[in-house]
């Protein structure tokens, strides 16, 4: 290692004041340096989140724990979703293990040393980076512990040691990889600052994997190392002033030796080589994730009283092809049956009453004709061994009198227009001001949902999904921008959530909780909806109340608040379906893989690919959707999408 004497630093004036209140995550804190650091930083007043396999410090103030097997990239991905990246002041990746004499491979097909000591860090950083620093005043500091500056550059062409294997070259892939994480991060992620730490030889269990856990060789080696080198506790106390020095923030990408002195990066780590190594890391992870996630996404799963053949869901999509009285058209049965290879179909938004309609030619489910029309759909889906829930959607103020048979003014929590236009038979028109529902009418609307749910079951549906998302009536009750009520359905969080909870209660009572579900879109800002600062708190309260009902599932249309999504996952112990608009094919199954979702729903990809599941299984290209035929019309862009040949 060659010293870089150009870079000097001073410790903070008061170490305790610098550390106290800092939010720090330490990945790999099970033992050794990670554990020593977490205990020392907590003693100085930091709030420390430790990620590891075994927690030995329960009861120590200031330390929380996330249990994870860091040899698995699925676990690394999961950890990235639950770490509070937005508010972290510091993230420290500590040392891992040493390669074994004979190649060891994780169940995901990754050489074990590479997985534990490097690749999980790459995976976490890639996932955490977009969220880092969003709630902190200063850029968070990322410290990657390894052996930088030692001249090792690894083998980018054989990062997983699949062509040949020797313990030392395999370990050098992790050594080089960690150094390159610092160099790459410093140039790629401007929202944080990156540093490398070389602790040198420390008495830890890092070498167990090579000598054999608890073997005589391992104990002797650690005894000798302990006689000649500082302990993990001594190193933690020595290096902590560096971690909090006010000077180092201006030296993004710097490496430090075991005494905290700046050192030069290893020769040979050119920008081109770093990009090559990072690309090899990405390819290995993507291959691992693709194989693993697709396998899980295609597993059978229980949903309420039903068993689904896979974990893929067709999201509800308005197609505006019903008859003018709201009866599904003859083509609807063919359309949905074509897509019955997914585990669950959630049919398009279906009005529960005359006043629930907002758009032209959307279906209903409250008359005998509606029931007869939907029965053709459900029978066609069941004939293909599929399952279908009908989504109950009351448009509320998102309505125009010209779009409904009765031509009445729309209804809403309050007489507030959305300030937008919608398509009608005569073209785009401004949506007029709605009429505010009386308290009795709100209660009657709850009963309309109950009645519609019963009719859906009579039509052969496997269940119903309550549409409490996308700026329609139920979400209008959530949003202070649309709800100025002063009765029990307005004002407080509890009051604004009451309508949704009463509907869920009524439907669960009518058809069974295991056939009742709900869709939410926290944070949606469509058509004048603004849930305000209390929005996240409202959803935490709502999901906690819905959890008491043990509904079939909660379906979240994700709007980007990862912290809230993680909280919903904690609050909701039942089946969770996640829909991420715009998600690419390569990410299908990733939320299932990390345990964030039980099922994933997709809209346009299923719309344009009747054989969606077969195309995923075969790696076949996906059809592009015909956007000009989304709403209204004939079979074109509806039932005419090509399928794979036999």
C-alpha cells in the first residue's frame, strides 16, 4: 500500500457530539469488526441498525437488528427494501469471509466468498442508491471495508470462479470488487460519498471458512493474529474519529489503511476496468435474480379459499367495451379467457350502482343482465382453469352526465370538481362540480357495494376487489383536497378512512372475508387528489384496521414511497399484491423474491400478451400494446393480439 500524503484529516472537535443521534447501518455486524463498531457507536449515542445472521447484543440501547443471510442475493435485495436509506447518515459494509480450499457455491449458484464478501454489497448499493440522502442535510457516508490499495484487481472475465478455482484468486475477486465499489460509487452516485477501509489483520472469524470452523488450525491462527495485532474493539475505537471527520467529505473515493492514513487505490483499476468488473457483477446478479425470481413467480400459492397456479396477476384495466346498459360484451369472455394462464385476473373497474359510473361503456354488476353477462366471462375463465375477481369501482366525482344512462350529476364526498377533463361521446369535456353525498347516502353507498359483491358471486366470480385507488370515490374520501366533510366521514384520519373500512366490513360479511380484497394507491396525485402530509399515516391506520378483517389480499399500486410500502408489508400479514407501473420485464418476480410481495400484478404486458406466462417461461419477446385501442372499439387491440405458435 502506498501512502497518499496529500490527504490529511482532523477528528471532530467532540466525538460524542458528532456521533450522537446519527443513524447508521452496519452490514455484516454479526461478529468481529462489525459487532465492535456497532457497540461502540451505540455507546456514543448513535442509532445503529445491524444486518447479520446472528444477533448477540439484544438489550443494548441504540441497536436494532435485521436478520439476513448475506450469502443470498435475494436476502440482500430484501434488506435494501427495509433499510431506512432516505434517513441514513452512514452505511458501513464490514469484512466477510475467506474463500474455502474447495469451491463452495450458494444455492443461487454464486461462489460463497464472492457472495458474502462482495456481491451482496453491490446488490444493496444498486438498490439503495436512488433513495440515499433524501431526508438528510449532508450526503451520507458509505464505507466499504476490505483490503484496498493492495494491488489486487481480480478477474473480471471469471468473477464467479466458474472457469477455474483456487482460494486465493477467488478471494482476490472480493478484495478487488470492494475497492471498485468505492471507485464506482464515487463517480456514479453523487448523492453520497464513498470511502474504502483496510483494517489489516484483525482477530476475527473471517478465516473460519478456509481453515474449518472451530478447527485447531483456525483457533491457532486467530491466537497468533491476536497476539500481534489490535483487537476488533481497538480497531473500532481507532477508526471511529475518521468516520466522523469533517475533512474527509471533500475526498470522495479515498481509501484508508488500518491506522486511518490515506492510501492510493490499487494500480490497474482503470475506469475502463472498473466498468468491466461492475458489468460482470451486474450480469452475474441479473442471471441469478432471473433464474430465482422466475421460479418463485411461477409457484402455486393459496389466495383466500382458492389455490392459484402462479403468483402473476392481471391488473384491472378499464377497456370501455361494455354495452350501454353496463352488460359486458360478448367479446369480454374471450378477452379474459385468453389471459387465464396468470394466477389471478382482476377484472376491469365495474360500477356497483347507477351513480358509480364515470366513463363511457364501463360494465356494471347490479342488474340481472349484468350478472348474466359476467357469468359468461367467469365460466370462460374457469374453463381455462383460471381465477377471476371482479373489481368494484365507484368513480365518484370522476364522472360526466353525458357518460351515464341517467345523465345525473356525479357524486362525491364534497362538492369539489377535480379540475380536469374526460372523454365523452362529444369529445373531451370539463368534469362538472359533483354533488356532495349526504351522510345517509354515504351509508347507502356502502350497501350498494355489499349488493354488488353478492351479485358478483352470483355471476360466478371467485371474489371481488374494492377499488380504493386512482382518485375514485373511496380515495376521494381519503384526500383532504376532495373531502371537506364535517360528519363522521371527514376531518380526522379515522373519519376519512371510515368509508373504506365500512365497505370492506359489509362485503366481508356478505360474501366472506376470504373472497374480499382491496386495492390502494398511496400517494396518488391524479385528478386533483392530494392526500396531504397525513397521507402515509392514513394508510398505516387503514391497513392496520383492514388486517383485523383477514381479507383475501391487499393490492398496492406503488407510487414510490418505499418506506411506506415496507410498513404496509409489516402491518399486513396476509397476501400482498404489488403493482409497479412501468416495471420492466427483467424485474418481474423481484418483489416476490425478496419477500416484499406474495404476488405481482401487471397491466399492459398482460393486455398485449394473452400468453404472458408462456412467453416468460420461454424467454420469448413480448408484443407491444396498441395504445390507440385501449378504450372502446372492436376486437382490434382487444382479442386480436398474436400468441406463440405451438
